[in-house]
C-alpha cells in the first residue's frame, strides 16, 4: 500500500505502517505535548553527554510518585546502557525544565480550586507558612 496521505506516514491500512512512530500516530499517543517532552529530554541528554533513554529513566527514578521503573532492554547492550541512568546527575535547572515539560494539566474541576480568585475568596487572603 502507499503512504497514508493524512499523516504522511504509514501504509494507509490503519496499522501505522509497521513503524513505532506510525503506530503511535494511529493510536493517538504521538502528540505535540509528548514530542515537546521528548525534545526537552533530548536537550538535557545532550547537555549531560548521556542518551535520552538514560535521562528519561533517571528522571523517572527521581520522581517520588513513581513506585517502579520498567526498562525495555532486549539485549545486554541495551541493559548496560539503561543502567547508566543510575549515574545521571541533574542540575536543579534541568530538573525544573523536565518537570515543566512533563507536568500534567489536571483540568476541571481541579483547576477551579487552584485558581488565584477561588483561593482568595475561600481563604480571605490567609496564608499559611511552611513549618520550619
């Protein structure tokens, strides 16, 4: 079959053309947001002299909300590369960039109580300082 004219990739048979990118396009997981996150991961990897896979795994390992990190190594070489994630050291700025890129917008109804207006109305301007 010929390439799918609607996406510029794949075979037009709804399977994504047998490529991971094509399959992700068909499944809807290849989004602008995901591409932006991957772009920041690549930038940080280049700054650190690491692979994007190492940076992504190291970033996941540092996330307290993640209880386990799975790797998809098929070969001993891939496993060794992935283990390099244990040696990645981020700067505060790099972690901030990764966090900002990967932040998930919760949307409604979560955005409403988080808005400045609702916080002012419900707290009357009261601020609670962090315990020292």
